[in-house]
C-alpha cells in the first residue's frame, strides 16, 4: 500500500479519501531536518502553506510521485526541482477563493472602522467611542490589483456595497473587467486614485515589493492597503514607515514576507494597521473544499489516473482530458516504437498531427510522444511532468506539423525520429474510440495493433522470405501471434511486422539479418 505524509493540518475529509488507497501518516510538527529524514518512505506529500518543500526535501523523496498543496499558492514548493524529478505538483485553484475574498472584505471593513482595536479596548473594560470614528467604503474607489478569481469576487461584492472600481491586471481583457464593473487602468493611475488598494496577485519577480516607498508616495493620504495575497509583495519596512509618518491611512495584512511573523515594525503600530496570521483560507468550508480537491487528486495519481489541476503538467479540463486520453496512449506507444526503430541517440522528433487531431490542443500529445520516446532509456524516471525537460536536456529537437486535410482516419499521428543510426517513422490511428492501430512503418502501409513484443524487418518483397523468417523464429522457439507485410509496389521494398509472444533471444537478430533479401531488422518492446 502506498504511503502518504500529511505535514500540515488538513480537514479529516481529506484523510478519509486518502485512506481509501494509502496508509496516511499525519505529522504536523516536523522540523526541516525531520522532514528530510522521513520523506524517503512516502509516495505522496500533502501540505498547506506551513511546510517548505525545498529541493533538499524533493531530492530526499526518492519514492515521491505527487505533492498536493491543499490551497492555491505553491510558492512554498520548489516546483522546478519537483518537475525535474518527475513529481507532480497539484493544488486546489478554487477551493478557498470565497474564503480569501471574504477575508479581504472583512479586513477592509475592520480597517475602516477600527474594529480590532475597539474590540480589544472594550475587552480591557474601556468604553472609548471618540477614538474610533471611521470611514464608509460606500462611494469610495477600490483599486483591485489582480483581477483573477479572488480579485473578481472582491470586486463583485465591493460593487454591491457601492464602491467605484479600478483594476490593474495586464492579463485580463477590457471586456472581463467591464463585466465586473471595473475600469482597467495603469498601475500608477490606480495608486494615485484609489481610496482602498487590494492585492490579489501571485508573488513573482515582477510583483515582489510592488508596494514600496516609491509607489506609496504616489498614493492619496487617505489610502488604505489590503494584502491577503502573498507576503513580499509589500515592502514591510516601507509601509510601516509610511503609516507612522501618516503618508497613508492604513493597512490590513494577512500575509508576510516571513511567516510566522516574528519581530516586525508592523506589530508596533496602532489602529491604522490590522494584522491576521495568514487566515485568508481558514474557513471550515474552504478547508473541506481544498482537502477534498487535493486528496482526490493524490488518490487518483496513486491509482495511475491523471490529476485534474497539476501545476507542472499541461492543464486540461477533465472533459478534454477524457477525450484526449486514447490519443495520449497512441502518442506514447508510437513514441516508444519510433525511438526503438531509430535506435542510437535521437536528434529530432517530428510530430505530425493529422485529420481532427490537427485541430486539437497538441501540447499533451507532444509530451506523451516524448515520454514514449524516452521511456526505453529512462524507464519510470520519465513521465508527463519531466518529459519535455528530459528531451530538451538530451538535445532532441521537437518539430510539430499539422495537416487537417489528411482524413484516412478521423485523427492520426505520424512520428518521425532522426537519430545517429538513421531515420524511421510510424503512423498510428484509433479504431473506434480507443483501439490503437499502427497504420504505417517507414511509410509502408500496414494495419496492426501494437503488441508487447514486436519484430520488424525491412526487406525485398520476394518469394520465400516470410517462410524463412517464420521457420527461424520456430527454431528459436518464438511463437508468432500475427504477421503482416506492407509494400508499395510488388517485388519492391517491403516491411514485415510480426507480433510475437516472447522476447527475442539475443542471438537470433544476427541470423535474421543474414537471411537473403533482409535489409534490416528491429525489435520493439512496448
Ligand atoms: N491569504 C490567503 O490565505 C490566500 C488564500 C488564497 C489565495 N491567496 C493568494 O491570493 C492570490 C490570488 O489568488 P487567485 O486565486 O485570485 O489567483 P488567480 O490566478 O485567479 O489571479 C491572479 C491574477 O493576478 C494577475 N496577475 C499576475 N501577475 C500580475 C501582475 N504583475 N500585475 C497585475 N496582475 C497580475 C493574473 O492575471 C490573475 O488574473 C495568490 O497570490 C494566492 O496565493 C491567499
Ligand atoms: O495559497 C493559499 O491557498 C493560501 O495562502 C492559504 O494557505 P493555507 O492553506 O496555509 O491557509
């Protein structure tokens, strides 16, 4: 039974799902060193933002197949290191959207009405009404930086509260912004015009310290900033100084450049700042959502099924994936075949998408073909996650061509591999919904299903040659399951495809190659 380590607190519903297929260990207080020590025995790791999955952890996780982040942000995971090792990283892109948006709105209102401090004072027995006259958000301008899932929900609710909306998001269309009641503006315009600025962007090199002394200098003195996105998007020293000097009116922060928040100039400030310890996703509902979402993906991957929201393999909607699955199988099979036919070091792979396939999303098919091509050499070390990187590192040039006009099958795939020992091609298609057929070898037409063990010969089409190969295999006690010859002209060149029940004995290939008329022979194991 596979083993799953849960190293951050997640809802029991997730543990129950994982327990259907795995032994689940919940260890939420592991130090860095302890994590590195225990990770080798686990097939999957499930985390929230509390566990840092460094390259060292990934390197030590020699059995790891999947890291599941029960939440959105994967910035606590070294995703490139996981990708390189072929470990799938999945998250829950939508499970906590509403929770984070509502927390943002709660922070905005708390900040405007000084609720946290008024509450604390009253609990100390002080009835102070005069210190806490706040502001209404009604009719004020909210600047939303990042109009993705959370930003969009914040905008929708803020609009209903009577706020005017500006948004900055270079990846969002004007139509989408207008649909949400937002005017898309440049960042500086947003900084200069907004009474409230809320951040809903990932932390990237472009967004690190986006709010700094310079950007704060552009803001109105009554501006209030809310960050429920990621620590490090705000320069904490700059914002603390600006608040102290009264350059802006307030800040509400849920996330920090270093978490847990230790000693910080932020904690010394008064009612103009509201701080929460990364609580954006902490609702019962969100925790159930993300736990189910991620536990199901871990379960599926451990059962050999694809994950629906992996961050390091091409994202496909489940319905598209379902439709493409037989073609992925086809691409992988053809990749395996053509790689073995070409032999030696492969320099380039030409992938021709034909018929209906030419109009499909090609990236997963290309990856599947590369996985097939590399799997004889790399075995289980190559998968959908790292196939492209592995191919690139081996200097394999990948060329994709499309031709929707080739209609001999609904969709077919033509792979041509050029290597140090020559160039070979295979074409394949699906019969019915999911039965694979090899339809040509080196452009000789055939029609054979793939088989675990196969033998191919290139030969002169002449009497006796098929019989000679048949008897030779018989002499070596190899049972033939099926045989087919493909040729373009009578007594010209031809290809023979044999499906055999057993692997070929080592010394038979030399004998086959010596049969009169045989130009070359190849074995393929699928
Ligand atoms: N505090 C919490 O507990 C909590 C909970 C959930 C999510 N989050 C964080 O909230 C953020 C937003 O999450 P989401 O689910 O809405 O993500 P999302 O991917 O749906 O939206 C992010 C948006 O940011 C935009 N964007 C990217 N780079 C940008 C840039 N340089 N300038 C402006 N816009 C840019 C993207 O186009 C996208 O529309 C993420 O950082 C996520 O990790 C925090
Ligand atoms: O990216 C996220 O999903 C949030 O930051 C939530 O993090 P958490 O799961 O640790 O609460």
